[in-house]
């Protein structure tokens, strides 16, 4: 019913920048909280940044001052601008959103995940 389509992952050198985007599509009524998570090999998936429907943001301590999350409600899209990238930022990044959508029986709210995109920070 709803899909999150990510783009922007890739290989970047330490100190470089990368911007991820994730667009939601489907029978969307509204999108509530949106966020970016990452998972490194052997590690748990952790929240990197999140934003509410009103635009307030929150960040993991490890990325504060370097990453910026933003959203374009008209495009149902969330972005993650990543600056001053470090090797420890290497991970698979996943977008996530709470989406209210139309179902056959009415309106449902469900948490959706993107497919994940690899970000590798290496010289």
C-alpha cells in the first residue's frame, strides 16, 4: 500500500558529504514521524535522526552537528544531509515513517521501512 524509496547512498571519502532521500508513495493520508536509522555489521539498528510532522528534529549524539534531517511534506519526502563523514558512519541506512493510509476497511497507520542503502566512508 505504501512504499519508501531511497536514493543517494554510495562511497565517499572521510570528510566528504552525502545526501540521502526517501520518498513515500501510495495511498497516503498523512505522514507522521519520519526518521533515518543505520546498521553497521555486527551492530544493532539505531536511530540516527528523526523529524515530526511539525518539523522538529532530534539526532543521535554521534551525528549532532554533522547531519541534518529535513522533510518536504508536499513531496512526502525526507532527506538526510550528511557532512564531515567519518569511517564510523559506514552502515546501511534505512528510512522509516509512520504513515496513515487508505485500506479496504478504512484508515490504518503503519510503520514502514525503506529497503536500505549502503553508505561507505573510506579513503
